[in-house]
C-alpha cells in the first residue's frame, strides 16, 4: 500500500529546489542528488542568507546541479566554473560563492583554474562530486579514475596514475580540504556548513556512485551496492596527510577533514596591499553600486 | 545617464591607443577587468590595474585567457561593467566564452589589439586579420557587434560606445584595434564627465515573482538581474526558455537563436556607424577601417588631386556589416576598393553585399606594416578605369 | 503512536533503494506498485517504528521521501504541493 504525499508537511529541502523542474535527470542510484540534499541541509543549519548565495557549476552530470537549486545559479562552460565564480566574488565580495561541479570538470579541463584559485585562496566553497568518471558523455576516463578500471576510452583498463584531489588542492594552498562519500550524509552537511563559516578556498570532495557507467562497467553493482561499499570501505582519517589518501579501484576510502587552516583570503590580501601602497587614495574594490540602472519597463 | 566623474580623466592627453582604450573603459563605467598579458594589448590592463584602485573597482590577472574571458562575465553578473583585452592567440582562446556571452546575453567588451598571425605570428606588428574571427569565431549562430577605432582618440570615444552598445543590446562587443592604433601616441581629449553619455545596465524593476530572466517586453532584449539581489535566477549556456531553464527542443532553439540574431539585425540603423565622404557622385568608393583608413585617406586625397571621383566609406562598425549601405552604393558606383591588413576578409563582405552590381578591388597585405598609400592609389586608378 | 511519519513523493522516486536500506528501524520496503515512469516507489510497512529521524530524506537522491516528527507534522504550517509531477516535459 502506497503512502501518498502528505499535504500538511513539506520536505525541509523543498524550498531549495526548483520544484517545477523535478524529477531531475540523474539516474536511479546516482549520488549527486544526495549531495544536493546534504547541501540544502547545510544551508538550513548554517542559516546562510539564501539571497547571498551564488552557485556556479560547470558541465557534466554534477554541472546540472545549478539548474535544480533555487538560488542565483550559473551553469557555465566546461572547466570554467571557478574563474566565473572568481569574477562574481570580485565584483560583489558580499556574495557567498559556491562552485558545485564534477571531478572531470574541476580537475581535468578545469585543473589549471582549480590550482590557481587554491593558490590565491579565493573565498570559494568548492564541492567536487567525484564519481571517478566522465559520466554525462558516456563514461570516459577521468583524471580521478583509479587504475585498472574499465571505461569507454580505456576499454582494456586504465593504467594512468589518478589524481589524489585532496593532495592536489592541499599542495596548491586550500585552507579547508575534506572528503566524504554520499553515504556520509550528515558529515557531508557538516563539512559544507564548516566551509561556509570559513573564509578562503574550501574544497570538499564527495565520492559518489555512477551506477549507469562507472559501477556497471566495473561490475560494482548498482547505486545501493556502492553505498554499502562506501560504508564498508570508508575509514575516517581526520587530519591525515593528504598524500596518503589516494583512492584505488576497490580499496579503502579515506574520508574526513584533512586540512583546516587559516590563511588570509585573496581579497583580504588585495585590500591590505592597496591600503599599504595607496593609503587614502584607495577607493575600494567595488563600485558597482554606481552602476546605475534604468527602469527598462517605462 | 552621465559618466561617473571618478572614472573620467578629463583633460588633454598625449597617450597611445592602448592607454586611451583603458580610459574609455573607465569613463564608460568599467570597474572590473580580468586579463592576461599579451602583446600588443597588455598596456590596456596594466593601466587599468594602476587606475582602478583609485577609482573604485578591481583588476585580476588570471592564469590564462580562458579564465579571463569568463571571469569578466562573472564580474558582470556580480554587478560590474567588465571587459578583457587580448590579441590573436588569446582571442582564439576566448572564443568559447564569447559564445557563452552571446548565448547568456552577458553585456561585456572584448578588446582585440590585432597583430600578425596566424599562431604566434608577429607579436609586435599590426594586422587586421581577426575580422572574420570576431564575427564567426565561436560555434553556432549568434551575432556580435564589432567596432574599429582608427586613432587613440577613437580608442577612447569608441570604447565608451562599445560599452554602451553592450548594455543596450546585452551582447559581447568586439573592440577591434590593431597594433599601430594601439601603440601610436596622439592627442586624446577627454571631456568632463557630464558630457559623456553612458548607457546603464538594463536592470529589471520587476518583483522576484514576476521577473523572467529571458523574457522580453517586445523589444527583444531581456532585463537583467545581478546575483545577490534575491531573484534566484538561473543562467545557462544550454538552449533555454524565458525562465532561463534548459529546454533543449528545436522549437526553443529556433525562438531563442533567432531572437539573439534579430535583436542586433533589427537595430543596424543605430549600430552600423561609419564615416562617409563624397559618396553621392563617386565612381569608386574606398571602404576601409582601423589604421588602414588613415593610409586610405592619403590615397583618396591623391586621387582627388588627380580629378578622380572617389568617395570614402570608413567602417566604424564592422559587424554587423552595413549591408544596406553597400547595396545602395553598388547601384551607382563602378567599383569598391577595399584595402585591409589581411589577405582578404572584410572585402568578402563587400563582394557579398555588392552582389555583382559593382566590382571589388582588394588591396591586401599579409600584415606586419601599414599599407603604402601608393598601393591603394594604384588600385583606385585601376578601379576608375573599369 | 509513532514518533514520526513518512511522506513519499511518488512521481519523483527512481527506486534506488537507499531509503529502504538506511532506515534504521526498517520502516520501508519497495512496493509492487509503480509510478508513471515505471519505478517501484517504497511504501511504509512498519509505520509504528518510524522515529521521524529523516535519514530516508537525507539519503534520497530524488527528494522523493522525507519524514517528520509526529508532533511537528501536526502543527506544520506549510502546505506542500500535492503530488508534484514536476518537470517541464
């Protein structure tokens, strides 16, 4: 017997969704929706002003997140969510800018921007959903695909070393680096809340199933099987040296908060430099209050 | 709306085109730029980096042109007027994001200080060989506006025009300078701010409930909102409907892409700027733009001294191409002479528009130095004989 | 009287099984009914065991299920959309 929707209550995350676009396009058992769920709950818990959030995504399955959240959201070009987000933040420092994109988008085509933004410590909250594959385009090898996996562009098995994303962004200078899986819904929410409370470049990697491509081609079952695998294989290693948290095909998944440090963010450094050099002549980094607008309706 | 005085360096200056372009941007209200160094354009953003902190704004040198060309768009959606500056190789890298600006209707300016190409080419020497690329460089069907200054003064004046057109039509505007115009030093008069007209951002006054990010009030250009104002709008490069939501059907594609095209093509009377002289009784019309127009003027003067009936049409707007003007001229002139610092780009547009009704003589040059006026003069003489 | 109550948005469900698996008190099972896309949504088999912890809601990738505490459900002010089929298809 089916329970139909109860009219007296509402899903706590419903206000964060573009309900008129549901159901979304993600596959059964795909973990991206679960990450969005955790994200919405983090927004509730951290009580961030929703009007102040701008969410930027790239291209790919995770890139579609921007279209489903009821926030100022930008679905940009492949790999370039981070520079777009940087521009948003520069023009309006009061924005809380979130970059929500996939492993291929952020670390392959977007790799250069990832490391520079981390180096500069641009105040961005980056959520990297890592399904270890290029899912949207049909399951090609990503820089994060573990060795000996089968993909559509490595039909005989991958042989390239894979990126250890936490190590990469840690080395580049990120101030907050964490990894969770879609099994760790509560910890993920908490990590996102922590990132919101932090100024600087925060990077949260979420390991997520791609049942249609990665899991299927590698005989790992469906989304649920993968969630159970995450539960078994994950080991919380808070504070672990990021060099040690690389992933393998069926091995241990180190999760936790690896890096949480304080460094002045890009705009703080910029302002300090200008004030030191220019003193009173420095008029600040935005003037867009002066971009007067006209009423286009009359 | 009048320009913000903080950005207007009123006075008489002796500066080069690159520097004048920067002042034009500031006068137009640009308060954010994202750039990447490339000869011969770098001075524009170097000056901006030096000026903008004392005007109220910011500059960021990004890690590559791919980043610069999209960071500026983030700046626009964050509330600023923004631009970037580049030359050939960087222009090529920026093409995807020019298309993104066209598709998302992000008002912004891309300055290309053209140099010899292809590839690394002649970094310190002029060409005008990016003209077709400015129009067709990104994939898909879209329209852009391209302006061609021919002096440092125009680098100031027309940069303001570029920003104004960008805001008016919510379109990326290509500002097609060249290395000579960029690096030549001439008198540039910057008027007081209250004499400079600036087009403000077409910001919606609608309520959050009523606002449609890509809905139009019948004028084909939607109203904009900025991030952080509570509108919670969505912007995507995917084919989208009036809500801004992805809607990938042939019907939505047709409606959207045709509107992107028509909003520009229906306004060519206001967008197509040119300078003309003695066209009414001309046998031959010299059509030129940018630095070549300065040399062409000399050749035209030489032809007048010879008693030849030569008219001048200087393209200030290269795109959209002023078809109507050429069609009209082709009815009564014998020939067009088109000198340009390339092996034949805008001349193709002239030929197309003339549609066989007048001959076209291209005076081409592979780039690296301006034309010799004699070459243009000789072409005028030959054209007069046909 | 159960401490919590589950609500299911049938048309959004894709039968991934997360909610069934991760409910700590095994309140749910996939039903034999199906929605318009052909998926078997879950149904509540042990309503009395629901604590309203909302783990089902936290795990659901499709925003198709959530639980509320019984006391909250009684005084919930918001009116949810009845069976939002969603999508602009």
